């Protein structure tokens, strides 16, 4: 675990609420390590690098939630991950289907899509046998090639991929 002095320098402690900067997902710090924290988000624990999140101010969060009525209903309408079977999910990487995707700076859409893809794989990689249909579209193949490379180089131990119908890559969690 991270030394007490270093944790104090960062102002971190277990139980603090955080928001991931690349996805706006919210969670709580479960453990603090030398180069990352373990964050619980939607009941699952993910490693998050120091600097890839912000610590939330609880009072400010409460004000925001009171002022934005109906935000959860609107988010549900645009929910990007849709279950089709109990052991199968579909993740649409089209920029308009990713939470916060329309706010991605022009020219940075691909890194934004790749980060969201990695987050989804991390979310489901503990579910052996699960199939994740990654909808990347047909386009010029840049996004398809990037996610397949990411699977081969980063996630090869925990999952594999196979081509699906045009515009879809099927990832199977090992």
C-alpha cells in the first residue's frame, strides 16, 4: 500500500468518492497503492492510475444532483452497454453512444473510444465466458484495428477476439 506520507501528499484516503476523468464514472477508493488506487465503480473494483481521477466534494455533488433533475433518465435513454443475453453484452463505440463522447475534442475521438473500450473490458473481465460484442462500425478500420491490437497486446491473458458480423468484433473473456 502507498506510504502514509505519500497518501497525505495526494490527500487520498480509503472511502473517498472519485470521478474518472476520461469517462465521468463515479466510485469510491477501496485501496491505495504506490502507483495506482483500486476504485469500486458499480460494484466492481478497477485499478486507476494516480492522476486519472479527481476526488469529489460531497457537498458540491449533492448540489449538482439536486440541480440536474432528470439527468439519470436522460442517461438511461442513451445507455451504451445493452445486455442481449445473460452472458453477452453489446458495447457501441460510436462516439455519440459513449457517455461524454460528444464532448471529446475534435481529433481525439479515437483515443476517447479506445479508453472507453478498455474501461468496458476491465468492467467485464472477471466474468469468464462472457461475450462482449464490440460495435466499432465498418469505416476505414482504424478503430477496429486499434481495439484488436489492444486486446492482443494488453488483454491477451484475460480475453480473446474473433471477427463478428461487419462492424463488430466479438470479445470472449477467458
